[in-house]
C-alpha cells in the first residue's frame, strides 16, 4: 500500500513537472514554432573570423621566421621587446587591433589554430583536384 501511494505521488510530481515545462515553453500539441531566422551579427562574426584567419595566415606566410619563432613560443607576442624588434609585426598589430587583442589574450590557442589553418591551406593548395584551377 505504501508503495502504491509513493508511486502516485511520484507520477503526480512528474506530470506537474512536465506540464510546467510544456506550459512555460509555449509548446502544445498541434502547434508548430517558426524556424528561427539567422542572426546577421553571428553570420558576420563567422566571416570576420575567417577573414582574420586568412589575414593572419597571409601575414605569417610572408614572415616564415616569425611564424617559426611564435610557434615555438607563442607568448613572445606579449613581449614588447620582441614585437619592437619586428617592425612588420608591430605594424600588423597596430593595423589589426582586434586580431592583436585576441592574439595577446590567447597566444597558444591562436598559434595552434593558425598552424591548423596553414596546414589546411597547404593541403588544399597541393590537392590534385586543385591543380587545374
């Protein structure tokens, strides 16, 4: 008998919980929700990220010795002496402040991502299907 009472209480609580969830979410049987429209800011942000990756990749591709040093020690990007000894890097950082801020805040992650991005570009550049283009 106690077990049956416990079961009734539990099933009532579950039904109430389900009702609250469905009731507050605005969902009910037979209703459909419109598809969310894409947020233009998030679309633009994704393009901004790709542009920044491409831009940084182009810069580091033109400065292989700098790429090598930063791959070995990403924290050099936060060393004012190192940056001042590389005028092209200093100018790049001044010309691209958002990229520079992100790079300084996350040097290892940025260089790992850049290295992966460079490998992808390299693979595409040397892929047999791309040779005729």
